[in-house]
């Protein structure tokens, strides 16, 4: 007699763009394959279309995989959902072996009741531990996101302050001043919306990737930082090919990365020096952007650490207020786009920051298939 596979009802709650990630692709493929020893019924729901599911299942992090049946209900959330699930499959299979064999064992009823209670209690404890771990990760994510959005607020506020100073000195007309203030207030409004979404939305879901001309974005960033380079006589050399293909990226976030990297290069450059911005189309899939300066450079042992949260550049560790999270923000933005960021530098000889962005290949909002680099 062929043993019937145990039925398993699962619900996957994930945004469409996250379904293209390697973890969820592997998960869905496994559940549909013969390697899975269960008869799986898998439903996939988009939280933006069915937000009530988040409250119904008390979801604190996305994506989330929920075991609906058999009871007890279990939730796997955050990263490495596939590995979390695989660690539980043998136990679920074992729980159904006796029932599927159809054998009636005669056991002491009191001992059997105690054993069943112990198993259920152990399962509940494991579920609670898992939910606690997920909640802890969610809180950590919210703290990082709040720091990042707060860091972003510096740019429009600084620009508005500089515009006010220029208007008082008669360097710009009132109409131009009003235009600058209006544009910065719009930016602050968008950032405020991000703050409101931090508690309910993943960092990745705050992105809106689209067809984008990086040359135009870099030109806007250079003009926005004009006061930092023009009055100090710092030159900005650009090497952006006329046939550079458009990329698939969020305009606000790409502008933020370029502003951070260019501002850092200007900050660590001496008067009358120069920095460079280069864009290279190396493959059909990626555009590489390089921002170089001739500043003090970065020690070898700091090259990875500077991209971590709350880590300042070594040169600014003393006498600088605030958290040095600019490069951490850049790393997260680039990684969400599927790219990577790194630095090439010798201490005392300047630094070159490189990052990659996917080329536009006709992606639609329904696909949003940002790929792993």
C-alpha cells in the first residue's frame, strides 16, 4: 500500500517584487517539486492588496510564510524562510506518521494525554520563540529605517538653509528662492510619508524602481551641491558616455546615493583639488558608477566597516556630531536594487567608491524583478 502524502496548507504573504528574490524563488520551487514529502496547498497574497491578512495573522515582518493546516498555526518571517521551513518539515512529517499508518496503539490513556500535552506545549514554546525573534528583527529594522530617513532629511533642510542665506545676501532672486523652498518642502513631505510607513512597511517596499537616466540624476546632484565646490574652487570631472543605457532604479534613492558619495568626496578634498564621476556600461545587465577624490583615503582595515550602521568614516571619527550612517544608507539602497557597493582606496592617496545598478530591460511594475548581483 502506498502511503498518502500528508496535506499541508500554507499561505505566503509577500510583495510582488520580493517574490523574485532567491529565497522565495527557491521556497516556491521546492514546495511544488517532488522533493517535498507533503501534498502542499500554497496560496500567495500581496499585502498591498490584502492588508487585512497582516492583522488577522499578527504579522510583524514580511515576507511571511504561514502554516494554516494542520494546527498549530506557525509563522516563518523575515530572511531565510526556506531554511526555517526545512528545519520543521521532518517534525511535521513525524507527527503524521502514526495517523497515516492507521494503526491503533493501546497505550495508557493518562500517559498518552501527558505526552500529547508536552508535545503541544513544546510546539507552542518554539512558536513563541520564533515570533519573539521575528519581532526583535522587526524592531531593529524600524530603528535602522528611522535613522536612515532622519539622515535623508538633512539634504532638503541644508538646501533650504543655504537658499535662505543666499537670498538674504541678494545672491538669488525671490522667485528662485521660493522655487527652491517649495521643492525642498515637497521632499520633506515625501520623507515624512516614509516615516509613517516605517512601522508597517519593509525598507524594500519604500522603493519605486522605474526607467531612469543616471546622467540627469548626477547633474541634479552636482548642481544641488554647488555651494560646496564652487566657492572652494573644487573641480568636478565627469565621464558619462552619451550612449549610457537607462537603469532600473528609484530616482529619489539614486539621487540620495550620489549626493552622499559626492558630498563625502567634496568634504575630504582640499580647496582647488578635483573629484571625478564616471559611469561605465560594462555588461548588458549592469551600469557601474565611480566617484573618486584625492582626499586622505581609507585604511585597509576600515574598508568594509565603513558601510555598517553607525560607523563614521575614519577621518571624521573625532569632532563630528551625529551618526555616520550615510554610507550605510548607500549600501542598503544599492543592495535593494540588486547591486553592490565597495571602495578602492589607499590611505593618504584618495578613495574611489564604486556601485552597480541594473540596466533597464523593459521591466514593468508588475514584474519589478530586481536581480541579485
